[in-house]
């Protein structure tokens, strides 16, 4: 189940994200929607990086019945990227959600041998989404 915290009152279809979450995990997942300023502050506080980003993941300890973790998505980046790449808000939200969820599940594209990229591409294909976040960053 998706636990949504959307103080930005950002409008998007939550159903696809629920379907993605159910396909990849049987645990609850918190989804937090923030603006660019709040994401920059969170990125600085959590990673020591003084710039905004599109998605951050915060896994929780593996405790029975506890949520898997939190995914924080920057709604301002969602809007900009979806406009620049000519796809929908829902598609960009889905791409970022998949990316964040795979990090919660332990994947790490910065240190693996392509496992996260492969799983991301598989999931994107299953949900008929545009090019993956990892491929966009690599190109």
C-alpha cells in the first residue's frame, strides 16, 4: 500500500504507482511529494549535496510489518522533465517512483554491474513507460 504525504497538493494518478509498488514489493511504501527548495534542503541534510534532485530514497530497517521506506519526489522536477521530454506527469512520476523503489529494495546503480538498470528496464517495459532514469543520466 502506498502511504502518500502530498503537502504540495500535486495532482497525479496514484493508481499506477500503487500497481508498481504491488508488483515489486508486498510492503507499505511512504511517498512524499516536495518542492524544489525542500528537496535541496533534504539532499543537503541527508547526503551533504547542496543542490536539488528529482528523487531520494530512505530505506527503513527490515522489521516485520514496518514500511519498506520512504521515497521523496520533487514535483518541480517532475513538471520540468515531463515538459522537456514530452511525456506525461504520470509517466515521469512512475519512472522516479520505480527508481526510488528499486533503491529501497537494495539496488544501487552506482555500485552494481547493471542489475538495477536491468530491473528498471524490465519494470518500465511492464508498465509501457518511456526511457529509464538511469539511461537518461548515462546519455
